């Protein structure tokens, strides 16, 4: 799943650590989501969406894996 | 989350060390400390068992405090470790019962194998998502 998390985090001047603390996950999880190695759970995606005041589909783009 | 994690990690470390210490007492005490006194040996084994249960409870508490990625990493590692422990453990036992190895199979070897396998798999899986 593609996402704009790194861009949004930069816009808000958050470090990965800051974002991890706000969302309630580890810094490694934020890093893995940004690198698109790990898809977040629905509650985490909602928390991110609420924080950046954007709909989930604007932040995360689903792409079918081949 | 960080405070809770530190507290859980500290508790797990505490109960793990106390379990190891009571295991050592229960293993060597009968021979070197209380000269095979049945009541003391039973008491030492019981105390070790209770500490083991408390260690498991502490481990469960820490696991439940993991976030989604950490749970995935540990679950994958646990699944592989469990599978390998069953397969390797039974092969090891067969090697013993068919006398293909000169010594008796010891449970401690399997415990060491499980511990090392889990450690290696958690390291590999953590790096996969780094």
C-alpha cells in the first residue's frame, strides 16, 4: 500500500519518534509504514487520518499486489 | 506507551532472573546444599514452578503491550520456532531411541535450541521491516 506519510510528517515537522508517540506505536512501525514494508491496522490508519485532518484514502492508496 | 513498555520489560527481566535462580537452586540444592532432603527439594521445585508461571504472565503482559508490527514480528518468529522445535525435537529423540547418537538426548539441548532459534528469527524479522 502506497502512502504519503513521510511527506505529511515533514509538513508538520514531526520526527518519526514524535509521530510514533502521538499515534501510540513504536518508531520502527512508523519507519516501516513510510517505507511501505508494513501496512498499518485500521485503528492506526484512522489515528493518522485524524491527526493530519485528511481522509484515509488521501493518505493511503491501495494497490493490488501481483 | 514507553513507560508501560519499560515497566513490562523490567518485570519480565526480574521474573526471568528469579526463575533462572530458583531453577539453579532446585537443580543443585539437593546435592550441594540440603543433602537430598525430600521436603526441601519439593519446596524448591514448587517455588521454581510458581516463578516460571509468573515469568509467563510477565511475558504475556509485555506481548499484549506490543504494537501491531512488533506483534507480527514476534508471532512469525514464534510460529517458526514452534514448528522447528517439534520437528527438530522429535528427530533428536529418534536419533537417541535408534542409538544413532552415542549420548542420551537431553531436554536442555532442546531448550537451548528453542531460545537461540527464537532470538535469531526475531533479529531477522526485525531487520526485514527496518
